[in-house]
C-alpha cells in the first residue's frame, strides 16, 4: 500500500512539473536575423527572458501562447518611421522606460 501511495505521489509531482515546463522561446533573440534586416547597423539582441518577467506575452504577441509576429510597416532607416523603432519605443515610453530611445548603441550591440 505504501508503494502505491509513493508511486501516486511521484506521478502527480512529475505531471505537475511537466505542466509547468512550458516553452517560453529563446532567452535571447537576434532581431536582425529573425526579421531578415539588411543594413550596416549592428543587430539588436532582444532579451526575451527579461521581457517575459516584466510583461505579458499578449503585449507583443497576438496570443498568450506567443509565437512569431510581424511588425506593421518596414524596418529601414534610423528614424521614427522605422517599424521596429516604433514597436519598441512605444512600449518603453508607455512603461516610462525611455533609456533605449535615440541612443542607437543601447540596443544595437550584436
């Protein structure tokens, strides 16, 4: 009887662990490669894991499950019309985290 109870506890614990271990994507994402951006500027290495701890998936992705997404507009130029700049800067401004805006090397490090 003790073996059956122990086995049941181990099974329940294992199932709970598997349920928690979801795929959260890569910890870091090279956005230049991901979005196939050409240009001289260094890549932005997006700290996905850090953003996941401070945000909900649906703030960037279409669903809570995450997955790839497409930026509206084009990614070109060093201006405010750049879709990637608008996407990132809008969120950082909304959250009063403006240290990334207008200083290229704060994001373009890769």
